[in-house]
C-alpha cells in the first residue's frame, strides 16, 4: 500500500484539518480512505459521502472502525459484493453511504452542462482504453475531442444537458445557485 496524506479541508468540508490517508492496493480500483478514529463521526460521514460521489468511485462506501490501526476505514463496494467478501477483517461495521442517491448529500448539486456530460462519458471510455492516464491528459484529450465535434453533435449534448436541467428543476423546484465565497 502507498498512502498519500491529505486533509479534510481538501475535500471542501468546513472542518478542522484532519489527516486523511488514501491507500491503493491490489489494483487501481482498490482505493480506500483511512481517517483517524478520534474524528467526529459526522465528519467521517461527510468524507464518506464525498468519497462515494467522487468520479472515480461512484458506488456505495461502507465505513468500518479498524481497532488495530485505530482508524475508520472507508471502503467502496460495488453493489452486491459485500456478501461475497470477508468483511470481518476490515473492522467493526459502522454504516454505509449509497453513492447512487443524492438524498444523502448535504447540498444540492448543480445540473451538469453539455461539456461536463460529454467529458464524463468520454473519460470513462478513455480510462478503460488507456490504463494509468492522468487527469490532465484526460482533460486535454476530451477538450480536443469536444473542439472536433460538429455543431449538430454538440447540439445533441446540449439537448442532454437541457433534459438534465429539466429533471433537476422537477426534483429541486426551489433550487437557486449561490456562489461560494
């Protein structure tokens, strides 16, 4: 395992700085987050929500208390695999966050625009094609692909964005975007 130390502030939480470790094991998809066990459980839940909704994870995240390491272990599990794995080695189960439902998020996310929709779809295909591609390289490639689209092709993405905005208005009728300071 090769941990990288980050702080909760980097996750845009309004909380005191807390050392958060990211660890990758066995392969690129086995990413876990370790949070000190003396952290407030509410902060752990917010970190788990952000982790669950991140572009790389986008799946349920289970939180375990690892008494041996004295840390909370945030571990993503594709739906249905919890029953197939021996999760007793991960520690004491605390709770799960569902990465597919926005009902657990403290804020309402903005609807995605045509560029974001395009980039997310193309990124998934490019990541599968080119293992180990960096985010910077991915953005550059997607940007060039976007610039190469015809007006009609861009109109299709704009129609998808308009549909998402319509659904967003139905789901959150009182939503108003407010910039952060």
